C-alpha cells in the first residue's frame, strides 16, 4: 500500500472513535473578568471547560484568565458593538474551537429615579444589558446550529421580575431579557440549543459596592447579600441540565417571597 492508502486506512479506523469522543466544552463568558461572571468562570474551570473571558477592559480580563490556568483566552469586546462581537467569536473559534456554551454576565446599572435619569444612561443600560445579550446570542446560536447543540445562560435580575423604585430602566432591560430568553429558547429548541436565565437578588460585587448592605439586608429573608459563587452554582446547573430550557432560576435569598 502507498503512504496515502495507509493514512486513509488509519483515518477510517480512527473515525468512529473520534466521532464518539465527547465534544470539548468551550464556554464564552461575557462579563467574565469580574463579579458574577468571574465566579462562573472559576467553577467552569474546575469542571474542565476551556474558557474565553470577555470584557471591555482587556487587562482585567487577562488577569482573570491567567488565574484560571493555562489554555484560556482573554478578549476585549464591547457587547454593544456588533462588529466587536463578531470579531470576538471569530477569534474564540480560531483559538479554542467551536463555542458550545455561552454565559452572558456583562451588565451595567445606572440607578436613579426616572425623572433624574439622563437619556444617555437609559440607552447605555438597554444597550449593554439587552441589546448586548441579543448580539452575543445571535453569534453563538449561528455557531451552535452548526455543532447541532449548545447551551446559553443569560443573567437577568430579580428586579426585572418584580420591579424596584430607582431602577425602572435597569429593570426594563432585565425584563426584556425574560421575553428574549424564553422566545429564543422556543426558537432554537429543535436545534438542541437550550436557553435559560438566572435572576439574582443582591450579590456582593463591584455593582453593589456602593449600597448600604447593613440596611438593605433587613429586607432580605435570608438576611444577607449573596456571594458571586452562589449565583455561579445556579448558572452551572442550567448550563449542564440537558432537559431544562426557557427556565428562570431565581437566586435572591428569598426576595421574591416579599410582596
Ligand atoms: P460587575 O460590575 O462586577 O461586572 C460586570 C462585568 O461586565 C465586568 O466583567 C465588566 O467588564 C463587564 N461589562 C460591562 N459592560 C460591558 C460591555 N459593554 N461589554 C462587555 N463587557 C461589559 O457586575 P456583576 O458581576 O455584579 O453583574 C453581572 C451581571 O449580573 C450583570 O448583568 C448584572 O446586571 C447582573 N446582576 C447583578 C446583581 C448584583 O447584585 N451584583 C444582581 C442582579 C443581577 P468591563 O467593565 O471591563 O467591560
């Protein structure tokens, strides 16, 4: 036999085994440089995922990726910019292979009464929290359809379900995510892509650092703010639950129980 025939023979023998190998678990974590996204990344690494840590500030994303160990990627991307998002997916696929898991934890808040909220702050919250998630989901779904499966978890908020004075715009951006996530879940279920959402209450991160925790914990049934890793556990549960889609998992210390 010629060299080429031997190679063909060898390839043929290996092919069924390669096809049986489980697909590598590659997850894009938008907003993975800090807070809840970083905690998600830390748990995913323990479970053998290869990760892309994505945020606007590359230095912070790189530091987080370095702490996770070798083989993970840090990228700078503003989720509001479609071209940025597309470039990011191309870069991830070049370096890590197809993306079959996506976590959307990039988010901002500009709290204030509506009458005092500037239009630019309304736009930035809706753009980052809602449009940004739509753009990353669009890019991910395109890739997941080719791979015949995948899982997405979007981070919403209890405020998007119940409302909160001083957070009407933020709440609207998160409520929008509910309709988006559930509709997308229906749209892509037949393609074996699952879309779920976690709705946290108050979690100890940079986003809540300005809040007076002692006063606020009086209103939380469990009597404390949540920790990022406690939200991350819920994210991992949804990423890895093969028969759960279109679900909203509330992780709020019991806030939802209140009137
Ligand atoms: P942090 O402020 O700690 O982290 C936010 C992350 O998002 C950072 O990695 C930040 O990096 C990234 N980010 C922000 N804007 C953009 C953007 N335009 N493009 C790309 N990345 C961006 O927030 P949390 O960890 O607290 O919040 C994570 C998610 O959880 C958010 O969606 C938030 O709304 C939600 N949430 C948080 C709660 C809390 O109590 N902390 C409660 C309920 C929901 P960089 O600035 O470098 O871009």
